[in-house]
């Protein structure tokens, strides 16, 4: 509490701040302990409390929820979301390797890759309109599937393995080679479509993630529910062509993104959307 005393805050204000952060982070029973008597997770919570209790103009948080238990992480994410929303006079920089966490917190997003800034924008815009293939993979979990393909004779040929009809939002594209992107959640298992062997099956919370081998290229499909699949088992799947992304096969920049209104019910025109 030294920084608060140095700021010449009253004892009542200091007490209120201490009670607030200790209750928020579950530290009430540890207030009389020395740092050496705390576990690694408890020490992390103390460091986080020290950051939150100070009314600084700039707050830097580098993966602050790592090593915390699930319940506390969920609670603190809500608190951080409120902090982001209410911090009109304070800049909060929150570093995370989890795209889902960034989506929960919202705010402005800076996508970094190998020390370079790849894209900057509002969280929903970065998600729906990735600037290039790097951003499309970094800001998705699982990373967006990217496969080479081409438009020819009124069809989209994907990875030289199958073709689909051209969806409405791609009908103005010229016939040539592209890189096509599709999210794991926009692929579905079924009794018709393309067949590919399963490389790996893993449970991710309440969903199952399948890694498929499409003519030597890896595709990731996510389906709701917990299911068991054997490796090398054949899976039949289809893709939602209305959710196809198109990137340049030269520099990887975004060419066309699907319309957000097909998901969000909004209108808008951006990057060739309807």
C-alpha cells in the first residue's frame, strides 16, 4: 500500500481500495502473510491487485490471468471488461495469446506477429475483416483454415480436391488463383460432401475439434458436443460457402470477406461484402 500512502490518500480511501481488490481476487485471508508464504498463483494475484489498486494513467497487463483457476479467470475477465469500458482517462494495454480472451474484453485490438504490427482496429472488425492471412490465423482459435484454390468456369476449386459453386459475395471476382479461408466453426460433419481421414481428434470444452488430411493439407473442423473419433477414420464434411474468405495468393492480403449481416443481421459494405 506504499504507493497509496505516498499519494497521500486518506486511510478510509486506502481501506476501501484494499477491501475491493482483495475481495475481487480472493486475497482476504492472505493479507497478513509475507510474499514468500504465498503460492505462485497467489503471488500473481497480489501483483495484479497492486496494478488495479493504483489510479495510473497507463496500466500494462501481460497475460495477467495465466495460472489462475478457471472460476477466477472468468470473474476477472468480466472485471477487466468493465475496466476497459470505464477507463476513459486511463490507457489499459492487455497482452494475451488467446483470441477468445480478446473477443471477450473487446476494445481496440493490435495484432502482433513476430514483433510486427499486422493489424489495428476494433475487435469485431479485426475478427470479421482480417487484413491478411497472418491476422486471419493469429486472431482465430483454432486458426482459420487457409487453402490454395482458383476460380474457373463459374466454380471454386479448392486444393485440387473438390469444387463448390461461387457464393453471391464472390461472384464479382475474376477467374484466377486465390487463397481461400474458412473458419473451423463454418465446416460441418454430415452424410454428404467431401471425405477426408482424421489425423487427430481433441475435445475443447463443450466442442470437438477434428484435424483432417485433405490431399496432404491439414484442415481443422469444430463441431458442437463431445464426440469420439478414431484416428484414420474417414470423416465427411461440407463447408458453408457463404462464409468463405478470399485472400491474395501473392501477398496474402484480404480480397473479399463474407457479409457480416449473414451472421449479425446487420447491413454494411466493406471489402466487397453484400
